[in-house]
C-alpha cells in the first residue's frame, strides 16, 4: 500500500511542521530544515489511507 502523503515531524516538539506528497520531496524538506537548524531535528513519517473495507 502506498502512502497518501508524508508528514514532516519536529522531533523536539513532536508537532507536524509540513507535508510532502513524495518520499523524495519529504527527504528534501527534512534535509533543508535540518540544514537550517544546524543538526538533525526533523523526520518524515508516511501517512496511509484508512482502510474503509475493514
């Protein structure tokens, strides 16, 4: 099952700070934010659609 989006998560606060539609876009966003912060702080978490048939 493919994720519908990737949430960008701030590891220090646990809050969602952004979204991306592809893994590559999510990695770019995380890298850009980490570089601006100067350390590893952000991560990308895949979000899957709810299975309505279950």
